[in-house]
């Protein structure tokens, strides 16, 4: 009877859960129950419906003592669940050096991957454990294995800003030139129903340096470049590492790439790093780009898409053709405007922005051109969405400064848009009294709005 009571308790562990009692005991980190079940002859390799064994759970719980007990009882160290995950994969995800060591000693396969291709080396790199990565490689782990979309451990380490792991992988021959898979996706910008605003956008084709650029991982970028990575790497769309870093707002990484000779004028996707830096309102980044030869008059050449109901940082169609100076004026950045003029920007350039609106009666769409100077843009004319918008009070002060600067540089305060509006009309619509007052003092006049 005394032996029956603890046995009944053990048998009840998995009751109601649908899991085998041994698996349930490991899942609950109940070592006493685990030992009792094994002593009673429970199958050490019994599995849950999804293929998860007790050893999987011991690994997940980082319970080395239970794992050792199970392994000595004959647990299969390479058992995989429905996703392909082995106990070693889970231990690598945890970054558990002790568990990884025990499993490898028992014969765990360091290259056993998930069905999607992620190996223990890859997941350890993503988790940021250089010790585990070293352990796996020492037992034959492949540093250049490719997972879903062709990504590698080196890419994952850089994407997660694990420079110490990047260093280990490079020391063991990781391929710095490997690229992720390339695919196309039809994407659009509002209005999505307008066919001209839909096009196939290439994705992928990224090196580890591109992943570092997106994440802003300067330490990893330095290691990759020192190992022979190209500072002019670009993805399948043509976005350069410098433009990627600028778009993501990583000024320090932009500066590093420029110092190592990166070309600041790559514009394959339709925009340059300078355009992104202006949209980011990052004067430091703008200064670095201009100091390294960025073209102060290069226009935006193509709109970039957004996902539906998103707030992605993109270039709206209305901004196609806009120069850096016009963009800086449009988004109230007088400091950037001064930098641009210092580096040869033309403050008198006029922007012809293309606007698409729904036709009368809802019968398709029609194009309208809005012609704006930099001064008009400073008062909010010309369209386009700001990536980062200052508060109203700050915006009025910056708008006033931008308008004053444009006027000083010779931009006509009475230039009119296609529909007859002037900067004074726009300033009044914004209710920026200080800007209205300045323009009136400069003899600015309201426009004559033309009827459609």
C-alpha cells in the first residue's frame, strides 16, 4: 500500500492534460516524479502528440539534472517534434552552455534543423551566445547553413546586434558575402486602387552588413568590413547599406560607412541616403553625407510603397522630383537648408508635384500638378507626409525661420501654385500668425484661387 500511494500520484500527473505522465513531469520540472516514473518502467522516449519528449522539456527548462537522468535512461537526443526542433535546438535557443555540452556529449546532431531550416548554430547566434556557438562549431556545426529565405547565422547575429557572436562566426569562416534569397512583391501607396501606384518591389538580397545597417550595429559593421565586407553592399532593390542605415536613423553607422568610402549617392530605389536623412530630420547625418560628397541637388526619383494601414517611412508620390532643399523647406528644417546651400543646393528650384485624386463621380482617378517653390513648401504646400513632425509651437517657429531663409535666398514670396494659391494663403490656413506677419511685411499677397 505504501508503494501504491506515490505511484498513484505519479500516474495522475498527466491526467486531464492528454500528455504522457513522463512528458508532463518534465514539463513541470518535477524531478521526483520523473525519477519515480522511470523507476516504474515508463518509456523514456514517449512523446506528446506534437512529438515533444521529456528531454525536450528538460532542455527547455534548462534542467541539466533531469536531462542527464533521461539520457542515462536511453532518451533519444536527436528526437524532433513536429517543427523539427530537437532538445539541442531548444538548448541553443536558451543559450545554455551546460545543457548544450551535455547533449553534444550524448551525440546530439549540431546541424539538425527546423523544417524551415534554422539550425542550432543559427538560433544560438540569434540568441547571442558566443560560447554556445563555439561549442556547436567544435562539434561540426555548419556556420554557413541557410534557413528560410536564405538567411545565415551571421545575418541573424548582426540583425540582433550580437557583435561577439559575429566575431566568433567570422573566425570560423562565415561567408560575409552570402545573400538572403530574393523575391518580388507587388506593393503600393495610397490610393492603392490607382494602378500607377502599384509595382513589384524586390526584397531580400541582403548581406550580413545590410542586416547590421538596418539594426544600427556599428560594432558588427566594423567587424564585417574589416573581414572584407563591402561598404557599398546593396539589397535586391538597390538600397545601399548607407541608405538603409540613414532610413533607419542610425547616424553613427552612416558616418562609419562614409569614412570607409561608401558612395553617398547610390539612388537605385529612387532615393538617396541624403533624402532619408532629411526626412529623418537628422542634421548630423545630413552634414556627414554632404561632407562626403552627397549631391545637394539630387531629386527624389520614385515613390516608395507602404503597407496598408501602416505608418511606414516612405516617399509619397507628391515628393517625386523634389530636391533636398525643397524637402528640408517642406518639413521645416532651416538648419538643414543652410547646410545644403553651403554645399551648392539651388534654393530657387521649383517642384512639380504629381497629385492623384479621385475623379468626379468616383470614375477612376486624375492627375493634378502642384507647382511649388521652397518658400511655398515651407508653409505646407506641395504635399507629402512627414516622417517625424515637431509639435505645433515648434513647427511654427521652424516654419518662420525656413520662410525667412528662403526669402533671403531670393525665393519669390508671391509665387502662385497651379490653383492660384500663394504662401500667404497657406500660412493663413495654418494659422501661423508669425509667418503671416512676416510675409505681409515682405509685401506678400494672397492668391486668386482658380475655379476647377
